[in-house]
C-alpha cells in the first residue's frame, strides 16, 4: 500500500488531491489481476500522439443521434433532457436515413442512437425499425449502439431483428429513485426484466449505472450492480451524476468521491471478466481527479476524458496504457467491439504523454515552446 501512496506522491497533478489511504490499501492488493490489465484512455487531447490515419475527434467516428431531438417527456431531475441537446436530431425515419448517409460520408464507423422517453421510460423506436434494418443492410460495417430504455421481450426482439449491435440501458436499483428522480411508475423489477430480455437476444448488452443518482447520494447502486451481474453483460459503463444539470428546487449534491471509489472496487470484484468503463459524465474539478484516480487504481478498463495525471498514474502502477484520441462516444464502441484486439487504442510512448501533460500546465509562453518541440 505504501508503495502506491509513494507513486501517488510523485504525480504532480495529484499533489493536492485527497484520497483515502484505507481504500487505496484495499485496491492495492497484490493478487488483484485486474490491476495489471490494460487500460484505455479516451480523449481528443491525445490527438498530438495519434497516427496520421486517425484524424479529428471521435464525434465523427461515433456520432450521437436523438430521434426526439432535445425533447423528453420524463425530464428526470438529474438530466432534464440536457443530455439530448447536443445530439444530432433525426425526428423521422427519413431524417435518420439522411443523417446516417451524411455521417458515413464523414467517416462515421457507427452511431449512438437514443431519444427522449415517454412517460413509461420507453423510447418510441417502432417507426424506425425498418429504416434501421435498411441502414444495416446498406452499411453492414456501420455499428449501431442503441439506448433502449425499458423494453418488453417483443421490443427487444424487434431491436435485434433491426440489426442493432449494442443495446444500452440505465439500470436503477432503488424504488425511491425511480419514483422521485425519474417520476416513473415502474419498479426495480421492470429494469431487471428489461435487461433480461435484452440479454436473451444476440445483441451485445451494455448497461449503465449512474452513481449518486438519488440527488447525489448512493441508494440503489449496489442493487443495480447485483442485477447487472446476474445478466452477464458484454461491458458495464459507470457514470457519476452531474449536479449542475439539476434545477434549484430539486438540487443534487456532488457524490462523495470515496464512495464512488468503493463502488468501483466492488464493481471490479463483482465482474472480474467484464470490461468496466468510466463514461465521460462526471463532475469536473478536484472531485474528478479523485474519481479518476480511484478508477485507475480499482482496475477499470477504460476511462473517457481522464483527468490530468491519470496516464502517468496508470503507467507507474504498471498497467499497459493505451490511448484513443477521440471523444468518449467512441469508447463504448471500442470497449465492446474491440477491447481484445490489438487496435483497441494506440500504444503510445507514455513518457511523451506525461511530458505533454506537464507542458499543458506551464505558462503559455513556455508551453508553446515545449509543445512544438514534441510535434
Ligand atoms: S429519460 Fe433520459 S434523456 Fe430523458 S430526462 Fe431522463 S435521463 Fe434525460
């Protein structure tokens, strides 16, 4: 344990970041094989280290498309449909067909398809299935990751028949959270049943758990983990609730980073052979450094938009570090489609990335000189 504390002390961006030594001691158990595995970081910041054939941000590689634009009937307290706002709208099947054509021309390898929910936490994809099938028949290599929301068996099969590659849904493990945060008259069992229906298909299944979903507190996360574990998904994405989307009359606290770290450790222990990914949604600032440091130490497989110093931390802990110069939307695609292949991210000169990160922290006049030296 003291070894890991010593490592942390050497990493400049973590100098003032408070971490729990007891938790680190548990994460540092020498027999934990997860701690020795490859870790993949996703961020456009590493573009300077990309090979010439990888250009631009991953948004073009895996655009996010919403069939309702920015509209959502549920307007959950933690989101208020804000997550949909920056997405490409495709409000009709014809729009979707056009959007996919445009995105394929721009070099997209796939898309994340989602939309706002109705009052039963269903996204109404029914009018789109024929178009999705046509998209898959026309562009077989184009991958479609679908945010399914709640489904029944018939809907899950229709998604599968449409050619969906990856089915994603948020799993909530507390009735109070479903009722109060999502304003939904559904039970925890509905979430488990939906996951079971998706897992019964040939689609790859990637559930998400939002940590701190009950107004910034943990409530149903461990139960959600139990549910997810039972259905043996292809990967699990963890995100941390972001308080700033909430309205003043229903405020969210910033989730406790140490509790987040404990959850990472428990998730890693519960699902030893399943890729665990930290998605890009999480609070910014000091707490992000804490969360990300715990994610590296707990042995997560992928981190989108890592905080400063994480590449160095992973490298110093002896993990094989790969970076993918892309926005986090590519992360699910990569983790699920290609985590075991050699092209799952670039193996980079870690020292070069560390020097790059350090140069970013220097005053601008010095920074320009240092960055140019590296290019
Ligand atoms: S259903 Fe989804 S998009 Fe709609 S408000 Fe809730 S989390 Fe946001």
